[in-house]
């Protein structure tokens, strides 16, 4: 039951932190940090203490609502554990960056933060589609509160827009889950939401394609794919720093995870039909996101559009349908979380010090905050894909794999490297180099902030130098997904002949 207990741990810690705020504003921070560190320890224990033997490294199932075939089924393979490790790591950093930023309703803030992490954990380990949807919704409401209560000037609008986009697309996914449930029940006589049982459900091609679109809608919206991306810049801009870190580092990745875990295995043939459209949307997201990033004057909004561009690489790689591209996708999921998370923390620290995000009011800040400038340079170089850092490995693998699927789209996607260089170097030139526009009296990163940034720096460099530490752990899962999709596609081609 170790996976179930991790979710209970996060929820229980969140409740305890909220209650502890009656006595002190420091207690919720300490309790939250301790709870997430314990969660991190449990994930590391599973990672190193349970070598992969079968399909799932850890698996648990228990009856829940048996009359409707609903069970509490949890499982973790290499991909799930990697995402849990990322969740715990960014959760710890989110508490640390909020230590002094959040000054009001501290207990309720940490309650929402922990419940977001619990929902994300549920998404990454749920093998019952009803439980998966339940976890998907658990992420939504606390993030809405995080933006609407502790956000900036237009936080109510941004929170409402985030809620409407994700809730509407989530309902489409729920309808598809119900459709799959009834289709499987009528063809087999067994009504179940079990993930393994639903794979291979016999249905007509139009039905499979329609159900697949319901799942894809939720995941593409969460992935901020153009043209479903407009909620993301507003949410990022208005969210507190911890909210932006969780949005960029984890919530966007639930969309990618959903495509890999559910859409491809449940609807392999329909996924092949949808692949050309998905790859075009990926390339459009890369180039359009990069163009808008370069045009922004708000530094936080600029970083938000960087996320839109980077998520395009993920979509392109998923629908290339080969192991090289899919391994690159998984690397991109981690590398983007680290590099963009670092940029959002720097933007939050700057805003806290100078009370503006307008690039036009900055300039020459390196001399005042050299530690911040050095960290900014590292993560800007990571975002543009500098060799030796994690993003480079991810994007090269994706482009290599996608080249096998579509040369034209890969060439267009590669232009994203040039665009990334332009918008990334613009950040350094306008913010940290150039002429000093105002005489700011600001402090550089302190010890707590350097611990956070140093941790992110170590990880992004490690990913660039030792990518096999990630790729080896997910290789078995990637092979399984690609083999299943390829076999199904070949069978469909043979039937057509």
C-alpha cells in the first residue's frame, strides 16, 4: 500500500499544516517541508529498493465501489516513479521559495499546495480510469485557490480562465471514460474502469477516434498546445512563484503523461490517424510560442510562452511513434520542469525586490545581483538548448526521432532552436546586461534561495552529462508503448489490404 500511503501522507500533511496556522505562521511551512521530504524519501526508497521485475515496479489494488466496477488500483513503472520524484523535488522547492513570499493565510496556502501535489501523485499512479479522473479534478480546485487568493493584480480573471479551460476539457475526457466503460461492458459483459482490462477493447474505428478525441482534448489543453494555450500565460503571470513552478513543472506534464499512458495504449489505431494533426500542432506551438515569447514585455509572461514552445516539442515527439523520440519526450518533461522552474523562481525573486515584471524597466542588474545573474544565465542557456545541459539532450532526441516520421515538420521544428536563442538571449541582454535604467537597491540571492537554485542547477547539469540515469529507468516502459502501438498499426494495415 506504499503508493496509497504517499497520497494519504500529502493530504494529511496539508490538513495538519492548515490546523497549525492557528498557533504560528512558521509551523505550516515546517510541517509542509517535513511532509514533502518524507514523500521524497519514500519515492527514493521505491526507486532504489524495488528493482523492476514485471510490468509494474509497485502495484496495489483494492475494491472501492464494486457495483460499478470501480477499484483503487495504483501502479508505478519507470515513468511513474520519475514523475513522482520530480513531484517531490519541485514540491520541496515550492515550499522553500514561498517561505517569505507568502505572508497571508499561510496555513491555507500550504494546504492547497499539498493537495495539488496529492492530486498530481494520484494522476501519475492511478490505473483505474475513474480514480484517474478523480485525481485529475483534485489538482484543479486547489490550484484555482492558489492563483485567485495569492496571485497578482488580475488573479481572479486568470484563475477563472484556468478553471474553465481545464474543467471543460476534463468533462470531455470524463465522457470518453464513460463511453469506453460502456463499450467494453457491452462487448465483454464486464463493466470496469480498470486500465489493463480496457486496453484492447473492441470497437469501431469512428467510435475509437471519437473517444480518443475526448481524452486528447483534456491532455492537449493541459499541455497548453496552440490553439488551446491562452489560459497558460494568464495563469503563469498572475500565480505566485510556487504556483508557476507547479504549473510549469508538473501540471503541464500531466498532459504529456496522459497522452503517453492512456491515449496511445488505449487507442493505438486512432492515435495513428490523429498523428499528422498532432505533429502539426506541435510544430505550430514551437514556432508560435517562440514568436510570442520574443514579443513580450512582461518577463513572467515571456517565460510562460517559453513553456508553450517547449511543450510543442513534447507533442511532436509523442506522435513520432518511435523509441528515440519518446525517450526525448520524457527527458524534455524533466528538463523543462527544471529549467523553466528556475526561470520562474528568478522572475519571482526579481518581482519581490523591484515590484515590477516589465523588462523595459530593468537593465544592468548583473552588477547588483551577480548570483542571480549567473543562475539566470545558466537556465537561459538551458532553455535555448546549450549542449551539456538537459534540454539539449531532450530536443536532439525528439528531433532525431521525429525526422524518421516527418522530415518537413522536423526541419520546421528545428527552427525553434534559432527562435529559442533569440528570446533567451533577449532575457539576459534586457534584464542583466545593458545600461542601468534605474538605480535599484536590491539584495542578491540569500542562503535559502541559493540552496533552491543550486539544487536546480545540479539537476539540469546532471541531466545533460548523465542522461542514461533517466533513460535507462524508462526504457522498458517506452519499448512497451511503442511495440503495442506499432503492432496494432501493422494489424490495421494488413486488414485494409
